[in-house]
C-alpha cells in the first residue's frame, strides 16, 4: 500500500516538473501531518532526481520553525534570465541568505547558539526568492504540512553578491532597495518578518526534521523577505540591493 506521504509526493511531482499549478482542490484529499509533509517533500525531491542547493527557512503561523529545500537546478546567479510561471504570477522576495562553510548537523539536547551558527557561515548573500506554489499558499487556505510538501512554494532563487564580513553588520537594520524596470518599488530599513534574519536559521538548525540530509557546507540558507512580497506576471528587469551585503539583478522573461 502506498503511504500518504508517497501519494502526496506523486501528486505534486508532475506540477513541480512542469512548473504548472495543480487544479484548485486537487490535493484536498490529503491531510498530512507535519512529519508526513516533510516525508513527502523529501520523496518529491528524490523523484525529481534533484540536488539540494540550499534551504528556505522561516516560521509557520503557529510559530513552528519550518524549512524547504531549494533545488540546485532552480538556482541562478545574478544577471540570469528567469522564466515566469506559465499560468500564474511569480512572487518576488528580496532576502538575506547565508552560505554555509561547514555542516550544521542535528544536535538534539544541545541547541546551537547564534554564535555557533554564525561560525559555520562563510558569507552573507543578497538574494531573490521566487515563489510560485503548485497547490496554494497558507494565506489562501493551504494547510502548512501540505505547503511544506510543496517546497513551501519555492520556484527558484537568484544569488547576488555577498560579503564575508557580515559580523561587522547589523543585519536587522540594513537598507533594502528594489527597482522594477528602473522604477523604485521598495526603499526601507529592516523589514524582516521576525526583525532579525539570524532567527530563522538558528531556529531551524535546532529543529531540523527534514529527510534530505539537513544543513550542509556549501548550501545557501535564505531567511525570509525583507521587502513586501511582490507578484509579477510580465517580463521585467529586477534590481535590488541590501546595504552592506550586496546586490542582485536579473530579468523575468516570458515562460513557455
């Protein structure tokens, strides 16, 4: 008999592979637990034959630490052209990410401190997350475990420039600017949902329960949007800067 998590992964894989959204209600029969959501997440990545290039970390509405893999094949560098989803807007978020210089394995009973996590980081990176959920967002009623299985909506990531001198910066108070086709759409100091981009990575380091091997050296861990999530559905040029950290620029192009 197929397990609930395997069945959920099998239902998600065609949409993950094609980039198309599933029909409304297609996953309503699935009511996974959180553990089943992470199991389905891992099963979907394995079915795709994908490599984990990094993680998006954050918190659920209930305050629980959450994470989803960012697939290496969906990650691009600044200057890239990124196809828009074929049937819905892309949601753009400008974020601070951390590139791990060494592993942070699960350590039950001995929580990592922020200082220990920072010591495992090689650089802070200016990045842009692209969100295009295949089966809805929690804000539109998708249960969190099902959203976890859907890679928390991640549909790509663009990495910009970075700094190894992040310890000198107050990452809670960086100025963030975002331009779309040369027009300034965001210019503000701070703006992280938890007030501090260190909080999500430290929380997940201490809550790791994925089935994909956890936090590994070389991976990028992105920590939540510093700008208001911005839906985009037409080709455009994106340029953003996180003061002291770096810049990222790319073009959204028409999807196939």
